[in-house]
């Protein structure tokens, strides 16, 4: 290309154009049966986690904000209330609640389903698109999201210290934008411009949320979902967006990397695009907790059950290796859901006391529950060096989603008895993926406290038959009480 922009910078690559071509040209027939099935499982899991959050104050607040944004009934639906909303209002509330329990997914770089499922679903509702359109748009958005996110947050490449800012709740905007571009039928040039609009709409890379651990974190996903759709909508309505955003120096990829020379940045952007479908490497969480806590919780609950451990007789529980920034314990109790979701002592204790995971873990009462806090005080990290984010994601990425580091849990009892178990995977990891029946059972547990079992079953069947749905808008009647 060797174009020169107004700053005299040479644009010598064409990553954005290749990505735009991929989105525009992708067809349902290009997707294997395994990919189609996986998209349905991801959709089911994300919607189930969202509906489970319905009684939480933060979810109710998001739904009320959406009603005000909407300005009246629309063609899309709030998953948690059944309220009819405008496209962007539904994208906001459903994107927000998808992450409310931190239960949805984890890719190599964050939580894409929290934007992709609600965004694509709201678009298909309003456009009366069919299920194959939904699946194709989801995959198009996911494959672009993952490569863009890797370009600024590669687990195997030097990037800035997370204390200087994170891309985790930012990059899903590109997935939402590209799934919208696909549903709207944008041309390759328009898809290119929509990616540029998403860069302009992208919120600042910041450490503010991770530093303060407030409930606002979950709302970031609502904004990414809404902003991505709006980026594509602007282009569809004739606004000329900037071209070649991922090829223009300092437009995006340099800002979270430690290098200044673009030639030193690994070119993830078109890496095996259309050949390696990274959606098959996505992890689905088994517990409403941070990704680093999934395996430790699983080990603790299963070991305690298998050995019939009396929690009153536990002297100490040791996690090895301990998780960096996840070992904090609040003896006075937790006041922030996010702070609790990221705490190994709290989440392991909450799961041991109540293995039936759900929003009740994060009620105001349970976050100060004396029994949970008494047990949480006994949960410690080993003397092994703290296990940070890098090593976990490095193994996960380098094995193409097939590997994970070992974690160990040791129960030391008051009578001197020791129980110990080590494992790498938890249910929902790509190497130990849910079966359809397992997710069905979990979906019913998540949804039936907030809707009738009959309606939950109908919603389950609708999602698991997505490729044969002629009009996605029919799903709207299945939400709400």
C-alpha cells in the first residue's frame, strides 16, 4: 500500500481491509457443525447467566437506565424484565447484565460474549433476522474481536503493566461493531469504516475500574455493546468513517504495547483468519467468579464433597499457587460485588458453604455472612510465587485453548488430617467443555428462580435450535416473568 497520511506516516499494511473482507464475505455455510453448536452453547450460557442476575440491585438499575435511554417501547427486549426497548437500550442493559455475575466466559483477552451475544441478539430482533444470520454474525464479530484484542493484550508478548491500563472491557466494542456490520449487510469498505468508528468510540484505556473495584465495571460491557452497534449504524446511515484504523500508526495498536516500532508488534490481526476459528477456544465459566478462581473453586467444592469434609473442623485451606491480586480478604465483609467476585477467600468460602452457585452469593447479607467470613479467613495462598495473569494466559493461548496451569487445594483439618487435590481444568474449559445436557441443567437452575420452568424450557429449546429459527424476534416473548 505504502500510503502516506497527513503526518507523513507510511501505511504499508492492509490488515483492516483483510479483516473487513472476512466479515463481509463470511457465510453460514463456511461454519462447521462444531462451530454452530458452540455458538449455541455460548448463547445459552450467556443468557442464563444474565437472567440469573435479575434480582441484583445493579441489574435492576441497568434495566431502569435502559428504559430511560429507550424513551418508550421498541422492537428489542430486556432479558431480565421482558421490557420492550429500543435497539441501543436493549444492547446496553443486556450487555451490562451479561457480565453482572462474572459468570459468562473468558477468552485469551477478556469477556467477548458480554457484548457479542446481547448485541447480535438485539440486532436480529429488530431486523427480524433468522438464526443462521445470528450465528454467522456472532462468529464474524468474535473472530475480529479476538485478533484485535490480541494485538494490544497478547499473553505472550510485552505489553504495558496492567496498572497502567487495561483493554479487557474495551475491545468487545469491535466484536459488537462487526456483528452489527454483518447483520446490516455492510460492504467490505463499510466494514472497514465501522472498525474505524469503533476506534473513535472506544473508551480510554484506564486502570480506574480495576483500581477501585466498584460495580461500574459491569456497565462497561453495556457501553461496548451499545457503542459497537452505533459505530456500524453510523456507517450504514452514510457517515464516512475512517479507513484502515489498524494500519494507521498510533491509531490503536501501539497504545498498550511497550514498543514504538510497528514492525515489532506481532501481527495478530489477520492471523489464520478464516482458517483458525478462535471461537472454539473460548472458555465458559462454571462459577460466578473471576476466571483465575474457576479451578480452585471447583477443586475445593468437589474435594469437600468427595471426602465429606466438615467445614467446622477445617483449620486452613491452602491455594497453590496463589493468584495475584485475588487473595484479598475483608474480615469486616465485602461491600462491592466485583471485589467479592475477585476474592479467592470469599468465593471459595461462599462455594463451600453454598455449592448451588447464584446471585445469592453476592447478596448484601452473604457478603457479610459470619459463616462465610469465618471460613474465608482460613483460606490462604501458599508460599509459592504469586501466579499472575501472564503465565495463565500464556499456557492457555500457546496450547490453542487446550492447556491450563495446574492448581492445588489443600484442606488441613484441626485433627491433623490433610486432603489435597491438583487439577488444571474446570467444567467449561475448552478441554473440558460442557455437554448440552450439562448446560441445560445449569440453565434451568439459573433461570427458573426468575421465570416459570415452562418458559425457561421454551427459551432453552429456541436457543438450541437457532439455526432453524426463521425470525429471531420471536425470542422476545420468552423473556420476563
